[in-house]
C-alpha cells in the first residue's frame, strides 16, 4: 500500500492557496505552513503530517489544517475530521472590506455532523477557504495512494 502523499499534498495546497492570497503580512491570527506559536507546545502532528494553515485567535477559538486533518476548538468544543469528510462549508461574511474581524464557518460533514470553526475574516480568510476548495477541486487530480492489495 502506498503512503499518504503528505509532501505532495502540502506542496499543491500551498501553491493553490498562495495563488489567491493577498497581503499575508497583515494577517493577525492566521499563518501558512507553520503551526502558530501559541499552539506549538499544545498540539501534536502525526509522524508525516504537515501543517498547511493554522489560526490562533484565543484559547477557545483556534484551528490547524494539515495534509490529513482539520482540528481545533470552538468555544470549548473540540473538533477533528478529515478534509475528505467535508460535504459543504458556509463561510459567512469573510470579506469584511479589509477590516479585522472574526467570523465563523459552518462545516457540514458527509456523515451529517455540523462543525463550527472560528476564523480570521478579511484577507486571511482566503487561506482556510482555499484549503477547503482544494479537496473538492484539486485533490481528485493528484495521484492517490493505491488501495491495499492493488
């Protein structure tokens, strides 16, 4: 069985996200490619898992989007799921005309679960939005691991 292609996924995800982002130097809570400093001692990534987007607003509102999963906390409720489980995302008023603002996304998973995720609106919102879009539009064209026994 082939390994999950974390390195390839991260490269493709970051290229896709970066082709759409604007003014990353002005992002206050969101970072590309690294786990936010406030989370670095708190969370543990899997052996080959790589960070793509992380956001730390405060101890009750943060998330990490990796090459294999999305996890975090929203107002005391922990969540963790595979990006392949996402059925639909509603991002709210993510533009905010360049003003710093916190918004919430409602994520519906294939199994029916609803997840609420807080994110930084404005220019930084492009990072999680295009992370989610990648799995529906670009991931299908990547070479996937072969099924076991195949």
